[in-house]
């Protein structure tokens, strides 16, 4: 998820379109499981704008945001905490996974997603 506060909402929307064509390997891997209503018949979107943020994956129906974080996020913990707090204040549930977790333990990642959705 990126925070481009200096961009307007329309710029955020066009940037999210660009990100869809430049997904990371981990995002592409997870997308193969989330697309086409494969998880509990729910629709997921990728690179979805929410306020000044772009969320990696969302299920709007359940207000679930899924973030796939690379190594740079270990240095962005304050920004990520702010973003998570803002999203939760808007009613979103946020799940975060590291790239290597998605690539090496997709089954465990999917189990956490199913569990989060089952609690709603």
C-alpha cells in the first residue's frame, strides 16, 4: 500500500491503475487465489484507492483490506500504523502479510484470510 498524500484523489485513482499492471511477485501470487470469487464466493479488488491510500487487495463487501508488504515496510512502521488506524476508523479490518510469507506459506495466509472473513 502506498501513501501519496500530495496527490489528488483523481491522481490516486490513476496511480492505482498503474500499480495493477506493476504488481509484485508476491501480490501476483496472492491474486491468483483471491480473484474470480475463489474465497467464499467474495469479490476482491486489487490496488483499490481508499482516501489518500492505495490498498493492495480489498473485499468491499466485508470491508477487509489485505496488504502485502516488502522489506521497505520494516522502515515504515509509523506510516503503516497511521494508515491502519485510519482504515480501522473507517470500519476496515486490515490484514498484513510479508512478501516471503505469501510466497512460502500461501496456505497459512489464506487460512488467516478465511478466518478473518468467517468472524464477520
